[in-house]
């Protein structure tokens, strides 16, 4: 991007291939990204997290009730893990700015 005179702007997908599609590993990936930001990396502009209120995912089965707040597609990390990661990222940005 720099060779083409473009402003490098990267959004890191902490899920899918970077976490091996394991929602628990998103925490590790995102913590690594936060470390890069805290150490001065400026090209990282955002992250993508697979998140929902309740961790995991569920199958839609006719006649069976669904768990409120749990994904019916990809497995997700919980809101509690998401909240902690958002705070970690905010601290990383503060460190980078200082």
C-alpha cells in the first residue's frame, strides 16, 4: 500500500482462519493485535470479532426452543469476553497515543 502511496489501513479478522474457527481463540488473536497497537502499530484501524450475548452457537430444530442471544450461524464468543477485549483494545490505543 505504501509503494502505491496509499494510507495503510488494516482491519484484522480475529475469527475464521486467524482463530482456526475456534471462538475461544479469538481472544488470543485480539490480545496479540492489541499488543501490536500498544507498541505503536498505526496501520491497524479495527478488528472483526464473532460475538454474541451467549458463547457458542446452536442448531435450529423444528419444535425446539432457541437460546436467546446465541448465534444460529457461526460459533461466537460471549459478551463478557467481547467486553474484556474492547477494554484491552481501548487501553492499547491509549498506550499508543502516549
